[in-house]
């Protein structure tokens, strides 16, 4: 798969390193070209400008600080229209750990509206150090990665990229649910700022013990 990566920070580094090792072809752009080139060299990939990366990508990863999203989307313009886009970002301010998006509206939906791309929300609930693990396994179980989106083919691409990290994909609905994933991330980020281990995660898979369709009893 040809993956275009927008951003050259810790998340881009962690995910790009894993996907390059899985055999995907990568191209990256970043606010600091030298930093993007250094990552590309390490991956055996290429660096380029925003337009070049958008044209190259079959699927794009946008991995930038929420404060920079608007300028990145302006640079992308229509370059990702009708393409799969993975949004791993979180619109969370760190004074009170609340969302900066409008009530009931997610950053993922804003990206979809701005680009015309098929956005899938994924990879937003863990610190970059978790994505560096090969594979991310906790208590003998693979890390569960929730994702959501409106476009079946884009979701399939996201599912494959999750699986390529050795993780368990968990579909949680259409893109309206991205707002809830971003709110969950606000809790994770508050824990990280509070000094918790960067490997703090939510593991959401637990086999039910009741009948099919019946939740297990709660004591």
C-alpha cells in the first residue's frame, strides 16, 4: 500500500516505522523538511512537499498537533479528495483536558469536510511509545484498536494497517463515533500528563460469559 504521511513527529515516526517494516511504500512531508527527510531515509522511503505526498498516497495518515490541523488542511486542499485518510489526532487542550471542537462535532468530521476524503478515526488512544512495541501485547493479549468511518473501503484499509502492527481491529461505528473516541483520548492524555506510564491503554476486548446478545451479569 502507498501511504502518504503528513507530519514528522512521534506518532508519524512510530506508525511509519512499523508500516515500512510491514512492506508498505511510504512518502512523508512535515513542517520541518529536514526532520521528514531523516525519517524517510530511515524507512527507505521518500520525502516530498504536501502536494507530492497527497498525489502519491493511496491512503494518508494525518499526524499533527491539533493547533496545526487548519494550516495542514489548507495546504492539502483537494489533494486527498475521495482517498482514504487515517486521522490519529486529538483536539484536546491540556489546561483542563477538554475538547476544543464544537459540541458533538469531531476533528475527524472536520477533516472529512475540508478534504472530501474518506476519513477513518484510529490510533488516537495510545501514546506513540505503544505503537513502537512489536507487537503491542498486554497481559498476553493483543492491543485492541477501535476505529470508525463511513466508507467501507477506507475502513478496510485502516483495518489492514491496524493488523499490520499486530493489533486487534475493533470497528465501533460510523464517523459520528469519532467524537467519542476523541473524548476517550482526553482521559488518556490527562493520565499521561498526570505521570502515568506512557504504555497506559484501554483494552476493550473481553469475551462475554452470558448468552449471545446478553451482557454478562454485574455483581
